C-alpha cells in the first residue's frame, strides 16, 4: 500500500471513530448501531467492515485513543516544576481525569461489551494503549517519589486503577437514579470528577 493510500485509510478509520464519539455524546452505547455510524459518516456498512467488524471494535479504538491522550497528560505532569507534594500530584492527576470523562464513561459502563465483542488483534491493540498509560503512571510515581518501594508502588496502582471504574457513575447520576434515591431516602451528593479523584488520591498517595 502506498503512503497516500495508508494515510487515506488511517483518515477514514479516524472519521469512523470520530462519528462514534459524536453519537456517544447524545446516545447510549446500546442505541448506537453500525447503521447510525454509517449514516453519520456517509460510509457504507461494507466500507466500515473493512476497518471494524463490530461497533464494539469502533468503541474500543475510541477508548484506546482516550488512553493515549491520558498517557500524554501523565507525561506532562512528570515535567511539572515546584514543590512535589501529595496535594500537587493529586490535583494534577485529578485535572488530567477531569479532561478524560469520555475515558471514564467507557471504563465504567461499556468495558466488558467492548472487550468481549472485539477481535483479539483489536483487543491487543487496546491493551497496548492501556499498558502504556499504566507504565507511564508508574514512571510518574517513581519520579515523584524516588524512594518508593515496589510494594508501595504496586499498592498504589491496585488502589488507584480500580477506583477509576467507579468515578463516572458517581459524578454523573442520571435523573432516574436520582429519583430512585430520593424515593429510597438515600441522600444524593453531587461530586465532580475532579473532587472525587482528588479526595481519593489524598487517601492513597504515599
């Protein structure tokens, strides 16, 4: 394949992913179909199948792109100057995740479906993006805490990464969920992604 053909192919793949992202702003994962994506891009389903076999593969590619963006954010945090204390790191990480609400939504709501209904090569490509973010986070922690032990680092990772699965639902309760909590006598407290992550990090950072 020539360079021009490769670039056109990559651009078309990005167009499909962008359409999926745009639809996801106003529709649920279940509502979005390959037909909806086809209409949004002007691509036939046959052409979409050339790039992605299922809608889950498109979402997984979008998810990988979000992880790549977060990895870039983590690398930028590693260049911050000033007093490197817990509060500064917690604030920087919370800000990075406030920018990645799409990533948090996919992580909390649709991860299982995306992974289960994607080909192994697509899932592996996603895991590369996920793994890069984990390794970058590890490097950031070693940079911030030069004397951190491997056990303490692992303890932080095992506390922080699972935490991310629950951030989006806490920050974005639906109207139906709020109504049910009110009827059940459960007090609803509105927390932002930033506040949830920041307060949690102050508890688990070394």
